[in-house]
C-alpha cells in the first residue's frame, strides 16, 4: 500500500483533484493537514516569487554549510503571524480550521487520514487536541516555523499527551535552536511519542539524521519542494528506511513546470532510490501505517525498552 504522508487538500487541484491524482499514481491513502496560511497566488501553477528560489538553495546549503540552510529557511518566516515569500508577506492563520479535513475524511474514510492542526501556545490547546482526536483525527500537526514556539518547552504537554494515547506528532521545524534542534531534547524526554519531521528535517539535515540513529521515535517525511533529487538521495543513504515516510507535500510538491499537478516526477524520484523489497514497502507506506495503528500499549512497551537501553528513566 502506498500512503502519502503529507498533503494539504484545499490547495492546488482541490480535494477531487487530489483523489484523481492519487488514483492515477496508485496512491491508496493520504494524510491531510489543514492549511496554516492564507491562500498563495498561483500563476500558471508556479509557487510565488521567492519560494522556488529558497527551495533550490536549501539542498545545496544543507549538504555544505548547515548554518546557511537554517538562515535561508529562517528568513522566510521572520515574525510570528507573517510569512515572507519574495517581496510579499502572507498572513499565518490564527487557529487553522480543522473542519474541512474532518469533512474530507468523513466523505472518503478509505482514502484519507486527518491530522489535527494544533498551536501549542494557544490557551486550552490540550482540550482542543483531545476533542479532535476523539472525533477521529489520527495524529497532531504542529508548525514551529510558522507559529514560532519553543519546541522543548511549549510542545512538551501536547507531545506527552499524544504519546500516552498512541498518536504521532507531525512537526515542521523552525530555523532556530529553540524552534528546531531542541526537538532532540524533547524526543529524549518523551521516548513514547513518535515524531514525524517534515521535509526530511529541514533546516538541520545531517545533524538531525545522525541524532535519529540513537532515537527510535524520530521519523522523516520526504515531502518536496524543499527535498529535491539530490537531497532525497542523501537522506536515503544516511537514514535507515524504517525511519523514512513517502510524502508529496501536495499541492506544492506536486506542481509541474507546466502548471499542472502530478505524482509522476515524485514517483520517478522514489524509484531511483536504492530501496528494494521490504525497504521500499516500508518507505512507501508501511512505516506510516504502523505508526497510525500502534496504540498506547505499544508506546509504553517501546518507552520501557528505550529507558532500559539508555540506562536511565525517561531515556535521558
């Protein structure tokens, strides 16, 4: 089964268009996130000015000078509430609406899985998360890049709740140590919580991949547009296939140069990776399926094993 681990269904071709693209590519299921930004202009299907330029700088920077990658990435979102792409600022939505994702999952439960967008700095966010998870969402999506929260401090209560109840946390990291690298500290404190890190861990790359080798609760989705062919090959060599998750980043990651949308180029990239047999099956869907289906008991057993292996309570 092929599962797309990262989609924004209200952008680009829309929900019905995404279903069509999935059928054409043989993608059986997709994880949906609510939009966190006001709609971006799309001229001939291309990203707005500044997006593609920064996306193209990231793979080169991460493989050479990691601080440059973080700087390029950080400059896109300089203040909480606004995102800069080129010369224009875009509004970050306050309290993203999870209802459209819930409706999509309700209409197509065999094709879609919903992750609830939660801002861990909002008052009452734990009650909000509990309500959404009880309503059928299968995980939580947080975005330290746009919401600019302290990962180790602000995310701890929500991540702990998710780990206790067997739900993964999908996170897009920020460009500073406080909003990004401190995820490693949080993963140590919460070994029962599984974290799926967007876009192969941007903007940290190799240091975060290395950290994940000793932390079994860190996973990486491979969603474009920041993850190009070169970076995809690099992460495939550095990270075991059991920690990688196929993802399109749709709609942005499915845009073609002609202004249409398609999985074709992304599928070709995935076929070029040195994965065969069970490894390919794991990356293309089995890893994510296992995370979504694991319950609290498995989380507790994993946490106990991790604590024993690390030699101290809590996995430190």
